[in-house]
């Protein structure tokens, strides 16, 4: 079941949202990260013409939460990251704590990162297009600000708030713009 796998494999801690069913399993992102490193990437490299120097992690919502965990614990697993509408709210903003921990231990972050979020993911009075309980635009901007403040010499970062989009509609546009940004013909 995709929903079961998503909440189990993409979340960094067992502290899932209070709205989750009692039997829901969260917090296996570390194991999934190991699976990507040890099985998926070697499988792809052995069977397809893939450039190991141009690997891109692409994730939305919980998928972007997983991407953030990888970015801040094993950034070299991928060289580029498209992180859309990341669930920064998860477990009291655990991913922002990972970022701060990474910054304390490192002077550089070698990665290309494209962050995106839909404009309708902000909490605004009278405007609600998706079941919102947190301001994902403000969270995304907090992540962008934190990363910019680190002044990592090797970090290439772009962040976009995409107009007329909400959490459910923004992914295709965000994926496309992220790929155009990261794979530009230079």
C-alpha cells in the first residue's frame, strides 16, 4: 500500500502526526536511505546508462522530507535535490534540527538544491484550497533562509513559491521547473 509505505519509509522518526491511525508505522527513513544507497543506485548503474555524477533526488511532501534527511546526513548520495512542499512540520520540525546539526559539523554542503512550494500552501485567512494546518510557505522560506545564512561555498540553491498552486497541484510544475534548473544546458 502506497500510503503505508510512504508514512513508514519517508519519515525520519517514529513520532507521526496525531491524526495517523494508531497502528501506523513511521520513522524508517534511515532504512530506506540505506536501501536507496545499497540496492537501488547499484541496480540502476548496472542496468542503465546513468551518469553517477548527475544523480537527482526528487521528492514531494513526505518524499521531500526523506530528501532532506539524506541531504543533511549523507549529502553525497545524490548531487542534486528537488524538494517540493517538504513536510517540515513533521515531528516538531525535525528536519530543521537535522539542518542545524549538519551546519554545526560542516563548513560546506556540496549539493544543488531546488525547493518549491505552492502559493496556496500558506495559511491565509479565507483562502484554503487544501487541508492546511501549517504554513508550508513560511516553513520553506525558513529552510531557504537557514541554508543561505550558512554561506556554503559549494551549495547551489534556488527556491520558488509557485503561484496558483496548492499541495496537490504543485508537484508536476515544481518537478518540471526543478529539472530545468538543475539540468540547464551550460
